[in-house]
């Protein structure tokens, strides 16, 4: 059973994982394009959310931290969609049209479900599988934390078991791993093959077990 001390230990180890993954930003593109640039920016947002989740958790602001995990997931999906499935027009709009009109167009982006559907057959199967598994297992309870629903009311009023806090931290770390995988793909560097696998092995105790509910 996880304890408050285990949360502190996991936070420290998760920060080390973030450091290992952040080194991937030093990789350069062998081939560059607007969609690759946009996807890389989104990977940066994924890591910013990950850091914020740990800060909130360290301060005991678990409801906010849990809600932010859902936002982190959405950015992972957006990063993969931008690279593999977004139209050139969407990429151009998001990167270049920094006007009120451009913001209005961006409000009409495909929904998360539509992005996931568009990825099928275009993105690597392992990435699509990981993204879909997260949605199947964790999406509904995390939405509840975002919108002040049942889980937010129940947990904020009754307390957050350390085991649940550790579980959600691990889920956030898993999302960061997905962004790390994308950074390696974006680099196109053959000498990076196996790097994420080695990071996963080194930090396996910081990563989620498959198909665990966040309730």
C-alpha cells in the first residue's frame, strides 16, 4: 500500500524521469516541416503540464493535479494528430494565423474523438493503442475532476488515498513517455533507436500498470 512517503519518493523519481525525457529536445530534425514543428511545440506543452502536475501534487492540490492530467492527455493526442493526420490547412492555421480570425477557425478543430479516428491507420499502431487505452480507462473519471463532477466531489470531500495519487502520477509519467517517443520519431535519428525503451526500463516503477482505473 502506498503512503505519503511513497508519494514524495515518486515525485522525486518522476522529476528525474522528466530530466531524462527533456534531453530529447536537444535532438535536431533530419527533415523539417511545419507539422513536425507544431508537433514538437505540443510535446513541450506535454512536459510543462507534467511539471505542473508534480508541483500541484507536492502541495497537496490533488483535484487540480488530476484535472491537469486530462489536459496533458489531450495535448499528447494533438501532438500525434498534428504529425500524422492533420491537414496542411489546419497545420498552417495553427502555426501562422495568430489573429482573432485564426483563433475563431481554431475553435472549429476536430474533436478529440475525431482526431483519434483520423489517426487510425496513419500513426504507428503502438501509439494509437496507448492513446486509446488511456481514453478507455481514465478519460471519464479525469473529466469528472475537470468539471467538478462526482469524483471531484467525493475525493476532495473524503480525501485522496496515497495509492490513487501515486497511480495518477504514474499515468502522467506515461503520457510524458508518449511525448518522448514522438520526439525521437521527429528527430528521425537512427542512433536513437531503443532510447525510450531504456528510459522506460530505468523508470519502470514510475510508470503505470496497464488498464488501471483512476477512481
